[in-house]
């Protein structure tokens, strides 16, 4: 297999050429961006840049597909009459059936070249297709660029475009607003024709910074975090015992037994899928010996967080079900990959990875529905970029703030904060984060609507998944395991 990291690190330029873009191409492009961002020490940029790049790249490849369609159907694309007839048929026959059009485009004379130029001063991306812009396309692009001026956030643009028949035009507006979130302007995006080519140029200078977005929603979320209570004092003594150098299991068990609810949760966890013990655990002392003090500590954070969130935001059954599934998946993946020593704490990380999303959904369910619609329409896997753009804060950052408030250990904070971006997590806990990332990918996977577009290809390869069929096989295996064990979740 080609070592993409070595290619990126040994060069300052990369070029790809396409007649058609499929999911594997997009995954490879995302992996390329990850490595370039790492090389430039701007890892946090990769998701932002990919969302921007993907929008413009797909626009360019579809412009080529449009020319090919008109040509084989003997329509003059420069004729107003032919264009009016052809464009509707093109949308119905090609755009709405894009996943089936690879063979249709493989012999096309029209193509797109994707070029990356990068050094310590700049990342420049060129998307070049071998056609000139039509006048109607130039006008549409200019209209979108001008429309972006009247919006402060993507949320405003989304609401405005949703009220018109022009919702498809949100793409370029979204790109401009994403650039603005990075402290850039529409001057960093140029689209022009020359020498029978259309060139899209996107520049990301080295002094780039994320612009802080101030919003009422963000303020309300931070206020909710501040108003949440700290962990109960009754748990702090148990936590102190777990952390003590001269730990006595009898003393720990005795303290836990003073809390009947906690005792019940510990017994349940000790007998859960996450631990896979050979015997049924019947008492607290036995449980403490099997689970171990470090894992009891992680469990305490999980129990207390769950109960605080459940009391404050009760209508989150679907999200906790997803958390349980992710936890079970994470434990199994860890054990299958010789990481059993940390399987329990990784399972807890899986359980708590979306604690920030639970708070966000509870406070702003309508807003999150709008983000979900846009994610689906634009085929974006992670909601992190759009949350930051809509609200000014992502669910992972909210989760990190909650975990910090409750004094979580570093490994849990890392799994919560970086479960969408493992490559920028602390290297000490990188494997923990990667496994929760992978478990979350599988727990979210829906074979009807999900197409693996921007999953981290290197993480998939690292954990034995090198193609789509292997991904599906692993998903089926994990789902079967979950169905066999979900009757015994860590929490109900």
C-alpha cells in the first residue's frame, strides 16, 4: 500500500486527476489533507478545509459531467434553448443517480485536476477543469458570492435559502462563511476561466486563526454548563480512596456499600459486556477486585455524569442508547486489537463520548435538527464544523468543558474531546481515542444513508479494514455482538 504520509512529507505538491469522484476518492483526499495539516502543524484545519474543498470539487466535477451529458445527447450547451431542455434532464438522469455514473463518465474527455501546494507559509488548493465557465454559471457564482455578504452565520443563510427554491445554491455561500469563521474572506476563494480551463483557487495562509463566534446560543450553553452541579460529595471520598497509594480493597468496598445506588451500578458493570468476566459477580468486594480501582474510578465518573445529565435532561433515550452501543463496540474492538488492559476505561470513554451532544440537543433541539438536515444534504460525516459555524462551539468542546468541570482523568477528556479528530489527540492516549472514534463510526453507520465519505482511512487500515466489504463485515459482526448483549447495558 502507498504510504501517503511519506509522500506528503517528502514533497510540497500533490496532484490528482478525476473524471468522476466516488467515496474512495473522497476518503483518500481527506487522508491527504490530514497529513498535510499535520505537516503544517495545523491539524485542527483538516475538517474545515475538507468541507470547503469537497463542495468546490464536486461542483467542478459535475460541471464536467454536464458537458459530457450535453455532448453525448447532441445538445448545444451554449444554446439557451438546448440548455433549458438539457439541464433538467441532466439533473434527473445524472445528479440524482450520481453513484451509478462512474461508467458513464470514465471515457469522458472532461476532467478535473486537484492540486495541493503547501509550505510553511501557505496551503493553496487548485481545482482545474478543462472547460470554460458558461455565462449562466458565471452569473450564478457571482450571485452566490454577493449573497454571502448579507449573512453573519451559516444558520442565517440556511434559514434564508430554505425559504426559497434556490436551496441548492447554499454551497458557495456556506464555503464563504466557513472561510470567514477561519478569519479569512471571500478573497481567499477565486473562481475564474482562462485558456479553456476553469480554475478554483483556495488559499489558506499560515497565520490562519479560528474566529470566535459570539452567539446567544453559545452563551446559553456555557451558562447551562456552569449551572450544572459538581459531582456529589458522597462520591469524592470513594474517588480519593481509589487514588490513594495504599489502597485497601476492603475499605473501598465498604465505602461503596454505603451508597446502594452506586453499589447496584458497580455490580451491573462488573457483569456487563464491557468486562466479560467468567463468573457472575455477586458482591461489592468481588466486584472491586475484578474491576480494579482505576476502572472503578472511571465508572464513578460515568455513573455520576449519567445521573446528573439524566436528571437535568431526561428525554435523551436515543442518545444514551447510542452511547451504550458505542461503549460495547469500543470494548470489543479494544480486546480484538490486544488492548484489553485498557478496554474498560475505553468502554467508559465510549459511553461518555457524546455527553456534550446530549447537552446541546437538550438545549437546542430545533437548531440541531437544522444542522442534521444540512449534514445530510451536503453529505458531511462530522457535525463538529457546522456546530462551530452555526453556534460558535461544538459538542466535543462542550463535552470537554463538562469533563473538566467534573475533574475527569485525562484519558476520558481526550476521548470526549477528540473522538472525531484522533490525529490531534495526546499521543499518550491516541489508541484510546482511535478506538472510540472507530466504535462511534460503526455505531452511527447506516448502510442506507451513510457512504463512508470522510472516515479516517488510516485508522480503518490500522484496525484491519482496507475496503468497503471489510467495513460492512465488521459492522455486521459488531451489530450481532451488540444485539446479543444489549439487554445488559451499563446503564438503562
